[in-house]
């Protein structure tokens, strides 16, 4: 049994909150650079140029890449041979988010109640997701999620009779209804299977996978390519002004489900698909 002081979790999350908001992952920046080179439309190319300049300046000046510094989604993959000491794990996670958003001068965007509102003042509580895995290590992933894109996400309880066409049609419908609202070019996370709640979580976790990787199942890898191609043919384009770059990636994650169901969730992210991780 390996003991880990929760103070270390707090410190890592504090740093990850800041880094995730300042530096885009390399798979995202490479995809944006490639889209800029391949884009034909003058306006679309100019917008992509502005986006590239924005993330370049954010990195060099160490300022947030977007004014919406997101709701902190924290994923912990906890080795079953780990024992946390020194305090409460959830408190440590929220302490890390609180400190990171304060130290990094990041916008606090969390309200106390979904209806009554009232800002919490420190961007807590975090959305915490835990998973028990083998080993004695902990993988911490912080993914600040802006709500311009989150608001465009949808879930549908498809039936097996809807088939693969039902999935394709639903994903494209979500993208078309989103239009310019999620600040395209976007990254599209798709979850298929599980239950209502698990399916949505699959879609969110899909956004954490680098977009230059494929689903390990060839059928779904092909579906990712097909959906990306069809999404880019919608002509929504960068920031919704037209062009052939509506999305830079489609990631699909699946899991077993009930014989009577085929849930499908689409979690949209803008081009600022932020996430940083560290293993301790």
C-alpha cells in the first residue's frame, strides 16, 4: 500500500489549472496549424490565423487562451493500492482549484445554485470524477470546460433499431444546431453505450483523448473519420463564418449497454480544448 498525502494532490491540481488555461495541447495546435494551411476561403483563413496568433500570444505572455477559463473538471484515476492521508480528498481537489484560479488570475465562473445563482467566488466546486484502476499511482487530469460549447452538447436515448445511421444523423444534427455558438473549429466527443449518465461521461472523456489518435476498434476509427468529413462539409467554418474547417477532431468512446438501448451523447468543445495531466 502506497500512501499519498492529499496536499500533493492539491498542489498538482493548482498547477494543472493554470497550465491548462495557458497552454493548448500540442495535438490541438498542430491540427489548427494544418487547417490554416489547407483552408481555401480568405475569411476562414484569416480567422484561423487569428486563432493561432491568440494561442501563441497566450503561451508567450502566460495569459489565459480564452476569457472563459471554464468550470474545472477533474479526473482522478486512482490506483487500488493507494491510500490517501493528511485530509479529505475532495477538499484537497477543491483547495487546488481554488488556489489555481486565484494564483493564475483566472475567471471564476461557478454559481452556488443552478437556479438561484450567486457566484461562489473561487470557481469551486470542481466537477470531480474518480475511477479505481490497477497499481499504486494516481493520474490527475484537469480539463477546464467553457460553457459556450458545453451548452451545445446533447444526449439521445437511441434504440438499437435506429442503427448506425441513427448515430450519424444525431451527431450531425447536434453540430448543425450548434452552428457558430461553440466557437468552431470544434472538437467533438461522442459517447455510445452505457446508461444515460455513463454515456454523457464517455463523451466528455472522449475529449481528453488526443485528436491525432484513433479509436482502437477499426469500425469506430472509420466512423470518426466519416463524421469529421461530414461535419466539415456542413460549411459552418471557423467561428461560423463559412469554410471547410468546422471541426478539427471527432473522438468516439464506447462501452457495453442494455439489449434495449443505444444511448448516444455528443459533448462539444471549442478549439480551446484544454486539458493537462500528471501522474504521481
